[in-house]
């Protein structure tokens, strides 16, 4: 288990969350293909958690990703944090996401990721909805304190919750007063490389799978400058949204070169059900 890298792509288009977003260039298909190209070179398949509005806008891209052998998971229909929805709204949102993926040619969806890791102790009712809709797993918990969403009491290890859903929490590490998902997104880009690799090694010694995530914008060096949504109009956070994009693949290469193998989330969950790590 401790050499498994649950690398994933959260396939979202930040323009769709902005009132004037569509005046900027659409970059998601090109960035998704860059990730697929990198994965092909590594002989690996991963999981793409896709927002419904992206599946509606780029159905050919979703079919291309699925046809290449990658897993397609649900990332909600409009990337709305769970706490902003009532139970029935959340259920309808997931149903819309699933319908959009099916129209794009995805026959079945087993996995879910909450926007901004907003599956927390106060929104744990969402597991009941996931169970009703036939999901096998979620990877939606950030088991640490965070300015946006957190559930530190959940703990760092994958486990099956009462509703029968496997939860695969993000890998986190403590740096001074902060505990962060070091292998994902802005943290993977902005933390010094030696700290990232130290955390990777520590996570491995603990016998845990490595969970990480990226977005299209994490590698989009030519992206136009704008204030990203859902960061409370913070200029500092917006600066971080553009920082060090050119080195993401180098950092991913460094992880792979340590002997990690990328595994699709559904494969890993099947291994948990079988009581063994994937071969």
C-alpha cells in the first residue's frame, strides 16, 4: 500500500464560476491532454473527478479521457460546496453530474470528490446520499485544520463509513503550525520541494497510500490573469494560484522516481474490499 500514488485530476473550469468568466480563453481541454500525455509516458492511468458543467461543455474530451482507460469520477454538477446545499439539492446536483457524464459516454461512476474538500463532520449526511446513488467511495476529506474546510478528527487513514462508503482522505503533513495536503494543488506547487519529498517519505514510512490532486490551472503557465473564484478575493491566495506552475511535472516526476505507481481510485478501493494492496 505504501508505494501507491492515488494521483487525480479535478477537472474543473474556473471560468464557469465567474460572472464574466467566459470572456477568458478556455484552457481545460489542452491542460487535460497534457496530464494524459504525462500519464501515458509513465504507463499509468489515473482518476479524473469531473464537474458536470465541464462534461456538458467538453463531452468529446470526457470520452477521450475514458477511452484512454482513465477513471471518471463525480465532482458535482456546478462545483458548489456541500454546506451551501440542503440534502435534496445536493442529491439533485449529483444526479445532474451523473447524467452529464453518461451523456458524454461514461457508463458508470463509482467515485465522488466534494468541491474544496467540504465533506466535514457537519456535512457527513452526504454519505447517505452517496450510498443512495450507488457510489462506492469518496475522496473528499481534508483531515486537518484549513481556512476553507476541514475534518481533522476523521484521521489520516482510508476507512469505510457507516453508510458503506469508503472515504479516502487526503495525505497531509505538518509544517510548523500548519497541516496541509502537501501532494496536491497549490501546496504541491508552493511548498519547497525538499519539504514535499520529506513528507512523501514520511507518509510512505507510515504505510499509507499517497493521495494527491491537481487542476487544469495548476500547469497552465500561459493562463490569463484574473481573480480566481472561491478564495474570498484574497490577493495573496490569488498570487499562489499562479505560482510555480512550470515545476508541477518535475515534482510529480520526482515522486514517481521514488518508486511510486499511479493507481486509479476504483482499483484501490477494490483492493481494500479484498483486504490487500493492488498488484
